[in-house]
């Protein structure tokens, strides 16, 4: 466990610690330490006004208040480094795979195998785009894959402090980061050619590998929205909800032969919270444990029935709004209990 660290000692360095370059550094630093077995790596920072006098202000802080009024109100804004942390969160949980990377000096590379059989490859191109072009790599995947999606972390340059996006999304004024938009990746085999722009990072999640169940999305018959996890969270107890379908990993699910439905981003199982069998019981994700509350039957009629409760996966109040929570309810043929795999 590393309880305090960051990019440059003594509160960071202006033009290094508070620009987009720090986000690319953050991805490499976090994944490198995790691969070596570090259980936690906490970034040092301050929650005061941005660019206030040192030593209280730290250039490497992931969050700070844009104005004095914001500081007084406790309103913070995400800084460039925060996006690197968000990208690492997007990778999800799993086991690191060994990577042979001759291009390491310019493109840091990591690979994580998830519990559902999918794999996420992280390509972190740390070159300055002001003097370098894109890098094209051939990836030898070690297994055959048939589906893929890509999320990019980009900005206008290494010195950028604004205009940073993860999957085309930015952190909102209320602190939320909408689920990143993923673009499809064409793959059909054990090799893949990928191009990464200098000064950017690409997260590739590949599925359909031999021996694993195919992944899918579950689209609500009433809402037309995808079964998802609130805020793209991978934490145990994170609630399931519906959200506009956008290709993100949190909307990707793998039904297992043992009745599990495993989240593509989290690697955790869809379950009924607390093992409840009652109407309106909440649905969340948790580490797969073989419990009956994590076992579901996806029927040919388009329902998803909890094996313990005998009740159907539904949406609370038959809502069609983004963020509406999933629950279980007596199977009654309503459209809010109907799901289509895509």
C-alpha cells in the first residue's frame, strides 16, 4: 500500500503536474504498481482554490476549486490528472497478463483478463504529439477474439489543461463523469492492428474468446435503454439501472452457464441485494459467489427471472428515465420486464 504519492515531489511542478501529460503518467503509474502487487496507491492533493499560493496549493492535485467562491462552497473541479485515474477505473478488475512490448519507450502497454473471459488492453502513448505522429502496433492477443470496443483518452496536447475527454465525455459541474462512449473494434482472430495517436491512451476491451460465453447488452422493452451499473461503478453493492445505450463496458454483460450474469466492466455478478425475494428488492453487483441470489434464467420470452425469488428483473415504477433503478417484481408480462439481447 502506498499512502501518499504523485508526479513531482514538493507539491508538484507547474506545467508538468497540472497538465494532460500527468493523466498519461497516472495511467502508467497506477497500472505498473498494481501489476507489481501494490494493493492501493493514493494520490496526494489539496481541495482548495486552484493556483492558490504554495505551500497549501499543490500543482499535482486531482481536484481543486476554480474560484475563491467555489472554494468557500466546497465546489471542486476535476484537473487533468483526474482523467488518468478515471481511465484506470474504466479498465475494471481482473488479472494482469504478461506483455512483451518492444515499443515500451513510447507506448506503455498493459493487459488485464476479466472474470467473464474478456480482456482489456491499455495502450498509453506518452509521446509529445507536437513532434510525433501516431504509432501503429500489431497485437498478438494470445487467444482468438471476435468482438471489441475502444475508449480513448484525448486532449489537444500534453500541455492541455482543458478539453480533455474520456470516451468523448468530460467531468460535469456536479462531479459526475458520464459513461464513456465506446467505438466498435473489428477483430476476428488472435491478432489485431491498432493505431494510437501520440499523447493519448486507448483502452481496448475484447470479447468472444474461445471457451468464454458471448457478451451481450440487455435492452429494456419499455425504455429502449440498456441495463447498466450506476455511474459505471465497479464497486460491490453498486446498483443496477438503465441508461441510454452507448457501448460502454458497464452496459456489457456475459450470461454464464451457471446462471450468472457477469458485468463486462466490473467482472462482478448481477444479484438481488441482500438475497431478498420481495417485490421491489433492489438489484446490484457483487463478487461472484455461487449464491442463488446471483442466479438468473434468461427466458425465450425475453424475461430475466431470479432463480431464488422467481420474480422478474424489472425497472422500478416502470420508469424509462436514465438512471432508473432495476429491481425484481412479480412476472406479469409488462414491457418493463421485457429485455432484448443485442
